[in-house]
């Protein structure tokens, strides 16, 4: 028991990322409003970003910038940050496309919740 | 020049896409020839690379001159050297086919952006095929996915928006899983280069991190290839998209996703991992078998040609993943052949569906009665490609299924071999539906006594007919000349089974 | 949108500072934390602030939609052009050292990285602003 607790507490950042991910997935599945679904998708993606950023961190590490001669420091790993920058761009584009699709759906059907949309799609 | 070809295949089309955008403002007639020229260039490049790989061996291209594992590299070996021409052949055929269908199915003000996105989608898929860096794979995957979402939504039908949103949500979850899997791999090894991963991973095969990464990647790619229980986005997306887009995503995009799945499982995790360390082959076989049967049964139940073909795709993806489950030389040769075969025949079948929509405005079976009388060439192309789908002997469909069954028998999976044959039998069921409606039902227009055909119903325009007929003839030709093809496929399979 | 003197004045004062900061982030990309994407987003943020304060139509009059597209094309053209220059100089794609040794100017690769970052920044700025203006254009604002 103690070992499990120890393992959890020392890796609580991963636990938080997973919890956040589940919140996102829950919103994606359970929410009726399409915009809220998209927000759920965003939370899901943000959880993954958080996972990357948290495993890159080093205790006491500083930003990886060249220091003057003679100074020494531990750097945090910059690569995951760069990767996540790319992933954020992807996330932004997906959100933009999703939002504009929702706007079109609203213009076309006049509804923004899933149940109403299904009803409208079936009727046509 | 040839040594820079890998990067030119990706960057030239992006610049071309910008040119299309710029010139398209001026006059939208520039778009089509420019797109065609660019994809022709890519196709020629793909063939040149395949020849180069067969002669000289694997090609490495270091972006920015940084050697891996520091930099990103493009790698072309026999496996993706084989996939790349398939992708570009189908893209070329679709580009030729697209012009007339786009004029009819897409609003005029969207035509310029259609060609730009088309170009970006093809480029993303080419990038996915040739990259040797797993994060780069993710980026190209998302580029092509976003282009695909918008292309599906470019249809005039409002239901396409709903289909695209559906695909967007599921596709983004898949992308998220892939991203998380890649993160886990990075945690376990500290590298993102595929060859480097394959070298470093065996040391940590026992870690839970690696198992999680494997599961996340497999599930993510399974959503992308629409493996049976995860196929829910596919029927709507394929049915509602404009015809040209359906042809492109059902052939090229689906095949590149399968490629990515194979690449990650074989070249990153290696056979040793997923056959011995995590024995999932039985599970994959079972899922693939269910996909083959369920997809075919659902296809038989459909009332719409395009939707039927969409469910048939679910079934055929099962065949390719089946090869993954058997994981021996012969079955994988069959799987790789089926990647080519299914791309060619499903491309042809969806082109037929597009032509019928172009002329009749609908693809529901009840409106297609006696269509063979007015569109004989189209229906003949369907019959030929359909025969290949069933697996009638001299076609490519027969060759690939023959190897798959042989492989399954060699591995001792008698029951699953029977499932493969049952899948072919069910394919007869859904292919025959169209043949019966088109050839053996009296036209609804003739029943009323007046014999004039419906206005505008005649054979398809030439630019749609030519790629369609060429693809259907390819089904036959590739099936007859399967031996030279095996000279490319066999080394590719040995490469996969031999690890990176 | 209602007239709001406080918002307008504050954003009028802060927009130039945001833009200068964005340019700093872009130019800093070659040697430290920063780069085209972050800088481009910061630059776009200044325009978004202007959208909020002055309304869409007022800003779009100064910053035509067509021009946004042109900017994004210019940005990518800079990026791809430098990449192709590297090929022409005999290196791999984006291998700045090849140009540096071909031209013979010391530290040229640093400037080239800056130029590429500029290209990325311009594209990101243009695309961000056009996304926002597209989404805002549909609902709200225009009667």
C-alpha cells in the first residue's frame, strides 16, 4: 500500500494529466452542446501537452539558454517543449476547423445540441 | 537532383499549393493544370525513388544536414518505396478525375481552396510515407487529417458538415492517442527517430511505459484506419464527401494510415515485441476476422451505393490488418499486395459511384435500375473492379487473398482461413446487388411506357472515364503480372519481419 | 459594439508595445527561447485586441482580408525560398551552413535563421488574424 502511494505521489503529475484527459473525454462523450464537446476535445489535448511538459521538467532546472563562461546549471529538456509547440499549432487548427464547422451546422440546421441535430438530420 | 528528391516531394507541392492559391484568385482555371502538373511531378519522383531503392538500397535524407538522432530524416526503403508510388498513382488518377466532379459538387467560390487543400492532403500523406521520425509522422498525420476534414465539409450537402465534425472529433482523439504514445516512447528511450527507437527499445521491453505506448499507438492508428469497432466515422464521411474526395480518402488516406500502423508496429516495436513480449496477434486476428464479416454484412444491408462501398472498406481493411495478425512472410506479402489491390479497386468503385452521382444526382439503389443501358463502360468498370473485390482468379484481389489464405494456413489458423473465404462470399453479396440493379432490372423510366431516357443520363465525361477505366484494367493487369510485383513486395516484407 | 473609452485608450497605448515585444521574440528565436510561432501569435494578439476594442470593420478596413492571405503566402515563400537556396548552394534542405560557405560571409546562418523565423512569424500572424476575423465575422458584429 505504502509503495503504491509512494509511486503515486512521486508521479502525481502524470496522474493529474490522466485525470484531466478523462475530464476531456467525459465532456466529449456526455455533453450535448457541440461547442462544449469541442471544449472537451481541447481539454483532452491540453492534458497531453501537460504530460509532455511535466516529464520534460528537471528539478531545479532552468531554461536552456547559454550561460556566460564559467557558470553551470541544469537545463530542463527543451525538446518536448518544441514538440508541444507544434502540437499546440495542430490543436489550434483543429479547434478552428471544428468551430467553423459548428457555425455552418448552426446556419444550416439552426441547432447546436447533438440530440436536436440528429433529429434534424434524420428529418431531411 | 535525385539525392534531394525526398525533400522536393514534400516542399515543391507546398509551394505549388501557394501558387495555386495565388493564381486561383486571378483565374480559377489555373488551379486544375497546376495541381495535375504537381502531382505528376510527385508521381514521377515516387517511381524514380522506387527504382533507386531497388537498385541502391535504402535512401536517407537528413533535413538541414543534421544527422539523426538529432535531426529529422526522411527514409525511403523497400516498404515505403513500394507504398509511395501507390499513393501517388491514386492521387494522380483522382486529380484527373476531380475536375468535372468538382465543378458539379462544389460551390464555384470554393474550387480554388479545394485544389489547395487537395494538394496539401496529398503532400501530408507523402510526408507521412517517407518520414523516418515518429513525431514528424504525427505532424504529417495531422496536416493530412485537417485537410481531409475541410475537404469533406466542402460538399454542397449540409450533412457533410455533420460527417466532417464527427470525423474531426474521432480523428483528433486518434491523433491525441498517437501523440501520447509517442510521448511514452520518448520517456522510455529519449529519442524520436524510428531506427534509433528500434535500436533502444529492446532494453526496456519490460516497462509498463512501453506497453502503454504500444497500446495507445495501435488504438490511435486503428481509429485512423477504421478497424471494425472504431469505424464509426467512416460511413458518413465517405458517403457525404464530394466524390473526388471520397476516392482520395478511401484509397490513399486509408492506405497511408495502414502503412503508418505497419511501420510503427514492425519498424519501431519489431516483430519480436508484439509476437513474443506482448502476444496480441491472436486478438488482432480475432478483431480483423470480425471486421471482415461485420463490414461485409453491413455493406449488404445498405440501400445506397456509396454507403455500401464505405462499409465494404471496413471489411477490406480487415483483410490488411489480418496480415498483421498472422505476421508471417506469406500473409504479409498478401497484406501488402492487398494494400495495392484494394487501393486500385476501391478507387475504381468509388469513381463509378461518383460518375453515377454526376449523371443521376443520386446513388441510392432504387434510382439506379437499368443504369447499365445508358452507362455501359462505367458499369463494365464496376463489374471488373467488383470481380477483383470478390477475388475472381486473374485479378489482383485474387492474388492478395490467395497469399493471405496461404499464410493463415501456414500459421495453422484454419478457422481464420475459412473466415477469409466467407468474407469473399459475402463480397459477392454486395457487389452482386449493384450488378443486378444495373444490368438485370428494367429501367424505371421504361416501365411507364415512354422510352426516352432521363435527361442528362449518358456515359460519363472522358476525363472521369479514363482514370476509372485505367484503374479497372489495372486490377486485371496487376493480377496477371503479379510475379514482377512480388520482386518488390517480398524484400519489403523481409525488411518488416527482420526489424528495422 | 458600445463605445468604451477606457478599452480603446488602453489598447491604443498597449498595441505598439505588444508588437515590439512580438518582434523581439521573433528575432530572439535564433539564439534563445523564442521563435517565429510564439512571436507570430503575440503579433496576432495585438490585432485581436484591436478587433475587440475597435470592432471588426474598423480594423479590416486597414488590414484587408486579401492582404492577410498575401502575407501568409509571403511568409511561406520566404521559408521555402531559403530552403531551396540551401539546395542550390549544394547543401541539404535548410542546411544554412551551405549558403554561408558558398557566399563566404561569417555568421550568415544566424541571419538566415532569423529570416526563416520572420517568414514563419508573418504566416502565423496572418493565419491567426484571418481565423479570428472569419469566426467573428459570422455572428455578432455585423447586423
